[in-house]
């Protein structure tokens, strides 16, 4: 008997900098609704509707008051 395809086999993480990243099965857009990729092989930022701006839930400011961030381990 074949193993059934599990359409929601994906992971989502919130980085320390407040970005939402996702990877895994994206067959139904569950991992990254902004992407047409069937599989997202590594953590990648989830983008806003404009397709250019990563979804960020929190800010990260340095001592100078400037915002600093790294998206999904350095991927921009």
C-alpha cells in the first residue's frame, strides 16, 4: 500500500529579528502562499502581498536606533 501524500508537511519559524520564514511542502501554498515553488527546500522569508517585502512581526533596533535585521539566516 502506498504512503499517502501529506499536503501540509511544512515548517514555519519566527526569527529573532521578527521575520516569518517557511520551508517544506508548498503544493497548496501552505508554506509560502507568495511562491509557486512546490517544495521550499530551505528556510525562506514569507513575503507580503507586494512580493518584495518580507513579513516582519517585530522590530530589531541597534544602540543607534537604526533597525538591523537578518532574514532567515542571512537570505535576503
